[in-house]
C-alpha cells in the first residue's frame, strides 16, 4: 500500500527519487510540461532505498546503484484542483546500463509508455525541472545531504 492519501482537496505523498548521474548527465522523466527524476511512492513498511530500487526496476527494467543520500525535500504546492504536501527523499545513483541505452529511453509505468531523457548537468537551467530546488543541488559543488523545506 502506497503511503499517500487524499482529504478534501489536499493530497499527501511520500516519494523516493533517483538522481541518476552518468558522464555529467542526469536521467529525467517527462511529465507533460516538466521533467523530474525517476522514482515513485514508498509503500507502507518499506524503506525509501528499497522503494526506489523497486520503482526504477518497474519503470525501466534495470537495477541502479544507490551511492548516497542527496536531499530530503518537504514541499507544498498547489494546482487549480488540489493542494499537495509531499515528502521526497532523493539519492545520488548510477546506472551504466541506462546510459548505454541511449539519450532517450522509453520506460513503462502502469502500462503506459513514459519518456526518459539524459540532460547535461550544465544545461539544466534550460528545462523545467521539478522540484526547482534540485537545480541548485545538482549544479553546486556541495554533495552533502541537505533537508529543504519548500513552499510554492
């Protein structure tokens, strides 16, 4: 059971995401008008590292190597229909097998094709990366774990 629930027009979710970096590129997943690191919801009684490996395997049919914790983001954001409260844990990861599949990869989530693409780290300012606070983490020299609270 995913750790997520909805009450009135508010939705809570707990996610784990992979900052998969190879050759100064990061793999991101397309969500219509923005890009985000691959990952997914953590399930009840599941730790975030196991959830992340499970989600990436389900979507991209490959294993990843988790290097270290990168950032924990507590964030709230709003759409026209709902308000969201998300807890997200992000890990620096590697996957040579994903890099070897080319610059654009088709994955699968719940029976639907999903687009993944490698972006040069020095080009991140040209794309709509969500959450936005990740740009500073990825472009900076600081690879020490951070906890960020972000309200949009």
